[in-house]
């Protein structure tokens, strides 16, 4: 009986120690969706209104590999500076995880930005655009899809240019950032 109890304890210890204590990006999104400092928006690719657009076969393939966009924004104000620093540190730690590969860094008019992805080089499942600004806050955009190809992202931008998208679904984000 004692051997049985020890065996159960050992198995439980192994299972618990093998569970990662690191928070995933998805878990972070879910945890912050109800936080008043954040705004969370999910946009289906169908909002791009490309049904009537004249797309090449390659552009159609790129569009078919996309599923949705998740947007998470933190608006910094005079009262939440400590929260901003904490959340920015959390996101940067998540994006430095071995699950993500950095594609590029850039300086924009908003602030510093990085583009990372998860998945294989030829079959990306998720592209993450993250930008932060010490005065305004940060923006995190997840582009979710199936077997996306990073070389085809230019095709995605061309699809957006041909779309009839007028910012539907982003009004809430605009209001959040204005206030």
C-alpha cells in the first residue's frame, strides 16, 4: 500500500512539474479581456469584404489561409503607469518564448514595433504584431490562420488594399484610444 501511495505521489509530482508555468499568449488575451485598462477585439477575415474584389489565384489562397485577427490594446494614462510597465514586461516575456520567432523590429510613428510568428517557416499558424509607446500604451495584434507563408504576407496586404474594408469593428478601438 505504501509503494502504491508513493507511486501516485511520484506520478503527480512528475505531471505537475511538467506543466509549464509560463503564460501563453492566448491565456494572456483571455485574462486581460475583462481588465478595464484593455480593449479586446476579435475580427473575422470576412469583414475585409473581398468577395467582390478582383483577386488573383495566389491572393485567394492567401486569404483562405487566414482565419481571424485578435486585437488587444492597453491605453496608458496618468493613473496606470505601473500597470503599463508590468503588462509590457509580461508581453515581451511571452514573445521572447521559444514558441515565437522574431521576423523583424521597426521604429514607427506610434513607437517601437516587432513582428513575430509561431509555427514552421513554411506553415505559420500565428503572426503577432506588437508595438508600444511609453506615452500612449501598447497594441498587440494576432493574425491567426492555417499554414500561412511569411513570403505571402505582401499578398495579404494587397488583398486588404483591394478590399472594401472601411474599419468596421474597429470603432470601439478608436474610441478607446481617443478617450
